[in-house]
C-alpha cells in the first residue's frame, strides 16, 4: 500500500519536516540521488512560500503511477495548499529566477523548470495551491502546453495524518479509452487500504470491459478483503461519451456545458454485498467537461470554485483545490479522503504563467 505524507506547515521548523518527507517519498518511489535532490528542493521552496506568504498551510505528498516506455513507474507528487492572500501577479511570480528576498533563491519558475509537471492556481483572498511531480528522469525540455485530450489526476489524504490511506484511485488509457477508478475501503487503516489496493491491482486486467463488468470482476477480487465502495468512469474518446457505474458511497459530479450534475452509485459493497446488476450512466463528453470522483471523507455539499481558469489546470491540481475548499476547521473530516479528477482536455482559459 502506498505511503502518504500530510505535513502541516505552521512554522519554520516544519520546512525541514517537508524536506525529509520528500526524501522519504523519493526513496519509496525509487528515485535516484539527483531527482531526490530535485524533489527535496521543490518541496522546501513550496513549504517556505507557505510560511513567508500565506502564514502557513499544508504539504501533501503522494506516490503516483505514471506511464513509462518500460511500463508504469512511480513518481513523487508534491502539493502545497493554503488559505492565504493569493498571488497578485502570477505571471511575475512564475518568471524563471524570480524570487523574494526571504526565499531560497529557487523560486516558482525554477520549480516549474526542474519538475516534470508543475501547475499553480491562486485566487485573491482564497489562497494558492501548487502541484509538482518529480519523475525518475528530468524533463526533456521546459514544460509547456500539455498535449490535447483529457487527463486524470488525484490526491489522497489519510485520516489523522496516518501513514496510509484506506482510499485509492487509478486510471488506465489504451488510446481511445480512458478508465478512472476510485475505491474507498470499508473503514480506514491498513485493512481498508488492503481492499482499495486490491481494486487498483485488479483494474489492469479488466480495464477494457464496460464499467458494470469491471465492478463485477472487482467483486471477485475483493472477496478476501473487507470490501470497498468503488466507482468506475470510462471515457470513450471516439464516441465522446462518458460511461459511469458505482457501488457504495463514492461521490461523482460531472460538469458539461457549465452545469454540474450528480452521477449516482448503487447501494452496496464491492466484494461483500454488491447488487446483482448495476446500471451504467451514459453522458456526453465535450471540450471543457470535468468529472470529479471523491470518497465520503469529502463533505457532500462542496462547491466548485467559480473560476474558468481552473478547468484547464492539471487534474491533480483541480482535485487539490476541491479538497482544500471543501474542508474547514468547523467541518473536520472523519475518514480518509480521496479526490480524483478527469478533465483538462478543453480550451479553457488559463492564468498567465500557469502550465499543465
């Protein structure tokens, strides 16, 4: 099961904790010394910015599977979240080499250049979320506009800053079809993680099947576990249609033509008490469409930010913004929380200096 690092950054001593977490995550991902140093530098810069410019925040570090020539490889995903004043001029802040007197001298522009993927979203008065992914090899060139087409990404947070989350997400693509899965193991902790990991592991062998058939196969794979709530979304790029099916308490919302609609799952537990048949919801997919899947750790009445620029951001960044804005001290989470997003394929406006 994948380790998760959730580090509060409320004073300068926590910056070292973030750097150590980035180094531990790099070791778990099998990164070499150079890329480990890169992850540590980016993590330290983002954490320092939280202290200097936002009066604190939070660093979230996940291990994510990335497609690679020789098969999938694990990368380190670094996310900083804050409720600070926001960045007044993102284009200036993202300029390579730009830094403040109190920073490490790396700057956001340098972070963007040395990370394999970097994206940032900031709103005046609401705060800033930055995301960087570090792969085994450095980027071949300066990141630019991502290739067209939908992408998937997500964030995963364990309850009470535990080492492991009982939730998991995964996606697979075969060219004309993209399948996104989110699993919420029953309860939380190691046994819950065992169930959600089993769902992720089984997906690779059945991703070519329609969502209801995928759920049926997952039911057999999860029988030795305590079971999980699972949602499966499958995008047919040729037909321009999204197929969705779910069992259990996994939330799903689809945005099309500027309107959000819920996609409902059936009651039950995959691997334990699943219904005999599961209906498949079919919806049109177009440029600008966005799908958000989430476990029940996220409050049910979250509101997507009214910011068109966010629609074109990296899906992992979108997931992190949803996570940040949905929670508050008045509504503490009571379970592991996972948010997975499918989108980023449209021509939505982007903030100057932002990349995907």
